[in-house]
C-alpha cells in the first residue's frame, strides 16, 4: 500500500505541475478568434456596390479583373538581401563577397530593362516566421498568433476565408506543385496538384527537381488559371548549411534560371508574383522575429505595363499581408473576409491614362474597397470578441467614416480635386495601417492574470514538494493523510464541471484543471503545514547554506530581467563557477576534507594496505580546477542569441556535412570519433576501477560488448551523414538506407541495454564456498566499517536476502559439508554503477540527434559529472545518524550544469534555435511519423536535462568507493 500511495502522490504532483504550466501558457501564447464568415460578389462590403470606373463591366465583382491568370512562385526562406540588386562596386569601399549576393541577377536585369513592368519590394513578415503560418497569412491576410507555431508540422485545414477558396468558388482552375503543406491547409481545393514531401530539411533537391519536371509542360498546356509553385531548396539549404555556404549560391542560381524561364513563358494576360514566405537567420533557421527572419523578397512582373513610374532606388517596405487584397482585386475576386492588409496602391494606377488625376482616383477606389472590407471585419469581430482596444477602435471607426464621406463626395465631382483626392488616400491608408497596428498589439497582449496564476500554482507546488521531502524524513511518515484533501479537491472540480455543463456555460478545460489543482493543493498545504511545518523553525524548512541560497535567489531574480534572460548562456556558467569555487573554499576553510576511509579488516586472508590521506587541499583544488577547465571548454560551443548581433556563434555547432574542405572535415571527424572512444574508455575504466566489470550479470556483459557496437554504429552513421552529398549516384540509395538503419540499430542496442538493466540492476559478483569462514566482517557500500545504524540498514540487507534466495537450494545440498559462505563483491558501487550504465546507454541515442562535434560536449558533460561527484563526496562524512540526505550544494550544482550544457549543445530558448534536423535521424520519409519526429526534436532540445535527471540519482551515493582490483572488491559475506 505504501508504494501505491507514493505513486499516487507523484502522479498528483505531476498533475499540479502540468496544470500550472497549462494555465501559464494559456496566458502567454494567446489565440485569436477565427471567424467563419466569407466574402462574396453578391454581398459588397459597403453601401456603394462598385467603385468608380467598374460599373457596368461584364463579370465585374467588387472591381473589374485586370489579370485573368496568375503565376505565384513561393521560394521558401527567400530573404530580401538574396534578391536585392547589387550595384557596381564603388572604389575606396571594401568589397563584400557573400555566396548569396547577386545570384538572382535576372531580377535586376528585368528591373533595369522594363521599369514599368516590374517592381521589387521588401516584404515585412509578421512573426511567427514558420512556413504554415506564413502560407496562412499569404492566403487569408490575417495575423497568425504564436500559438499556431506548434502546428507547423501538423497543419490543419484553414477554415477562414482565403484566396484559394475565393478562386475555386468563382470557377478558377488552380494548379499547385511543391510543398505538401498546402494539401493539409487546402484539402481538395486544387484542380490539379503535384505534392512533394517537405519535412526532410536535409533533402535539397527532391521538391525543386520534381517541380521543374512538371512546371513548363503544365504552363504550356494552358489548363490552368492560377499556378502556385512552392520551392523548398533555399529553405532546406539554410537549415542544413546556412546562408553563407557555397551550396546556397547554387540553389539561388537555380531559382534565377526558374524566374527567367517563367518570364519567357508568360502570356500578356498573366501576372507573375515571386515571393519569400519568410527570411532566415545567419544560421539558416527561422521562426522568431529578428530582422533577418522578418525580411522577405516580393517581386511583381507583368508582360504589359503595370506601374506608372520607374522603381525607386531603395525598394519600398510593405507588410506581407498586403499581397492578399492586392491579388484579390487584380484577379477580380472579393477580398477575404478576415483580411487586415492594405492594397499596394500603385499597381491600380491607370498606366495608359496620361492624367495623374485618374490614376490617383483608381488608387483611391481600391483603397476604399479595402477599407470597407476591413471595417466590416472589425464590426463583426468586435461583436463576438472582446480583445480589441475599445478606445482605439472608436477612433479608427471615426477616421473611416470621415474618409468614406470624403470619398463619396469625390465620386460626385471627380474633376479638379487633386488635393482632396490625396487627402482621401492618406486618410484611407492611415485607417488601414492603424487597424493592422491595433490588431498586432491586441492579439499579442498577454493575460497577466493567467500567467501570474500559473506561476503561483507552480511555486506552491514546489513549496509542497519541499515540505513533503522534509516531512518524509521524520519517523512514522505516511502519505495516507494527504489523500483525503487531494480527493476533496478533485471531487469539487468534477462537481464544478458538471454544473457548468448542465447550465450550458462555456467550459474552459485549462481553467477547470487549474481549479482542480488549487482545490486539492491548498488543503494539502494546510495539512502538511499544520502537521509538521508549523512545528519547525523557518530555517529548518530551507536547510541550505546561505551562500547557496543567495546564488539560487540571484538565478531566480535573473528571470525578471530582460538582459539576464538574453545573457543566460553566460550567467548560468558564471553561477556554476561561483558555486564550485565556494565548495572548494568551504572544504578547505571548514576542514571538512576527510582522509580516505581505510579498511583494515581481513579480506580472504589479506590486509588492506594503508596509505597517506588523499583527500587533502591539493586534491580538492585539482578537482575544482578540472571542473573549471571543463566548463570553460564547454563554453567554446555556444550559439549567440539573436538580440546580440555583434556576437559570433561558434562554428563548431554546424554538422560536418556543411564544412568546405576535405582535410578539415576529416580531422574533425577523427576528433569526434576520438571523443566517442574516450567516452567509452572513461566509463569502462570507471567500472574497472571499482571492480564491476568482473560481474557476470547481463548488463555488465552488455557494457563489454554492446557499447563498442554502439560506438561503431555512431561513427559509421557520422561518416555517411557527413559525406552523403559526395557519394556516387549509384550508391546514394544505399547510403540513404544505411543512414536510416544505423541510428535505429544504435537506439535498439541502447533500449536493449536499458531493458537488461531494469531486469537485473544489481551488478555484483556472488561466490559461494564451503568450509570454515575466514572473516565475519560486514562492509558498507562506502568502503568502510559500519559507523552508524543507517549504514547497516542501507543496502547490504537487501543483497543478503537476494543471496539467500539464490543459494537456498545449494544450502540444502551442502549441509553435510559444513557451513556455506556466500561472498558478494562490488557492493561499494552497487547503485552508482547502475545509474552510470543507464546514463551511458541513454547518451548515445541522444548524441545521434546532435551535430557530430557536440560529442566533445558530451564527453565534457561526463567529466564534469564525475569531477563534481568526487568534489562533493570529498567533504561528506558518514557519521551522522539517520538517513542520508543529498546536500543542497549538490542539487544546485547539478541544476546549473544542466542549464550550462543546454547552451553548450547549441540551444537557445527561441524558435529559430530549435534543431529541426533531429526530426529526421533514423526516420524514413512517409506519413505517420509526425509524433516520432516531434519526440526526436524534443529529446534533442532537452537532452542535457534528460541526462542530468537520469544521473541525478548518483547524488544519492556521494561517497565514492575505494578502488578494487581483481577479487579484492568490497566483499560482504554471509554464513548459513
């Protein structure tokens, strides 16, 4: 029953944490209300059905169609500076040579030779800069929120009004080829489609080559009205190599040839639009809101004149969602209902008319239609949602009313009112831009109440765990008294849910879960405080040294400072170094360094030799110095946050496949394999030092033979991954298959080792002998004679029972031969060996999810762990009566090391720093692997915390055993 009570308590604590996290994130990652309303030609957005210049035209909707055909080319991650024209170099200025500059030269030639037919814009992208959200923005004109970023790899069909729906509802033939994400967002919407798998960012050519095979035959067939093409090679090249790799130049050159070919195949009635959905960082990633991620290229071209004037020297910056209303009106479609973008006014100018007045009036007509549609959306949205700012909404409505009245007056007398016309255009633009700014601010606002409630729930749960951990050490403790308040709280939440469901009120599962958590947590806190906490002084509730408490408070306070959050990658190692120096100084100043625990009892007739004390000040300084060196070396592997552009990220975080130059790649590959071998050798030497390799148990045998196979498989996978692009064409299929099977084999071996360890976790060598006993000495797991009752009650009795059961049959058979002596070896590391072995098994699959050179960080991680354990163990006596408790210094240092390793493996707590390549390790292309890929990415992101959580059990055995050689291990003996 006690075990069941403990498991129920742990499950309840997990529920409390999840409820707090869910409540916090519901206030941090807000969603906006999506309306299901749709625009139509039969329902104009305002009282005036058609603007000036389109009345009576056959087939006219809100505005007469100017282009019956459209070719929309989306080049994923086409950053603006990839397409920006490169002018002649000015003498005296330093030349800049980057692989991506000047590769889209066809754009510059078209802009120079046909200035009235083409225009290049800098498209300002709204965060989050992930592909699914950008496609949604490019078709609906809305602003996806950050919570949608989690749907980037599990996209759902768009329910809002969008351009694709408007095209299909008017009978247009829409043909698509490219990224299969469009199929998830618009299922069944295309008259013809060629979808290609898009998830594997290591594949630069499959999607692009598949498109090129079908592009020009489809264009020449004429069986389309709108052709949408989505290339992925540039984006995948950025993820795999970064924008500064020579492979990026090849990809952009290929896109340049595509644009040139499209221009040559265009008919006069076709509009060409080339755009990027987002940009990319200097590392080739995206998802955040940095300048490089928010900057994309937008290029418009028509075989007939489209613009009244030549393009400016510096391209104009426009919001990305401005493309939606612009394309809708140019194609003669209703603007999607939820659009908040502003039309690109200059494309509606009357190019053939020499009078500027009529061009400005045409622009005002398009802007007024756009403003009417946005005003209708605001009226409908504000009636069902309450997240818009009321004061700003009234101001914008008044501005629109004035601009609309001025526009109606202009329609009555269109001649000779140039100044008034410019005023109307300015007012309409101010209204549209004000609406977009208000929506951005409103939909990005945090719910401080929910965030504070979630943080308070998490803090209260942590305090409860602290109280229970202290209370559990007292005699007679039981979890049964806590079950009653837990049950009452959960019952209250169920009753509340039933009441809400019965009355028809809206049921918020997040709030309901938080209510259940609070309802069960508060009675438990009161029960624990009354039963134990109020009887203790406050200092007993926080049994940690004051300097350690100060470091933890500094760490906690840092989360409330933007500068400390940005510089957390440097703050965490600094606090860890401070804690290590404090530990070394404390050991020296307080005289807690202990001599080695000498055992002078006979073992098989021999005496253990004595020697001079080893745990002296120099020994502690050596351990501390080794720790500081490991931390400094791990700091060389760092990724700079996007808020510090002056910082340079470590070049060692990229995979070997991105390196240019075979010699350097081979040297690094040798260093990475050397790190693997060193890691294997360190673990085996540690096990050999404490005699555990002598055990015949299955986990030890697996360490002997299984770990070398895992090292070999990892090294082979790295060799294939780093040279896959250089493999001969006839071997590429074989290389691709081996690149999938090798990680699976390593993961399978690791899983087998963990299962063996769960089956037989005790790695001791047990021997039986008959005859007179040589000794009756019982040794503790700490390589010393028993000094307290706690030592005797620790683990040895459990091993005795195990040995008794195993040799019960032999005892019956050998009664006539005399007493039977059973000896067990390697008990000194009976717990730590199991933990270290499990940690090693877990480390190899996690290592495969990282770039090859991160193996050096993993080696440093193991070294740091061993050094810290020995440093902590150097000053911990075992003479204190009662159960052993892990000191707070150890827990704090362990937590700091987990955070430090998180940053040393190239991670940052932002979307662009997520290592998406981990999703494809050992995963073959195909449906049904989304959950597995998400698991791999999560394991890569939190690898350091997983490893330190697994190895945290080593903190429970901080007393390192003495070295044992041969059969002279730690040897308790039992006599029957």
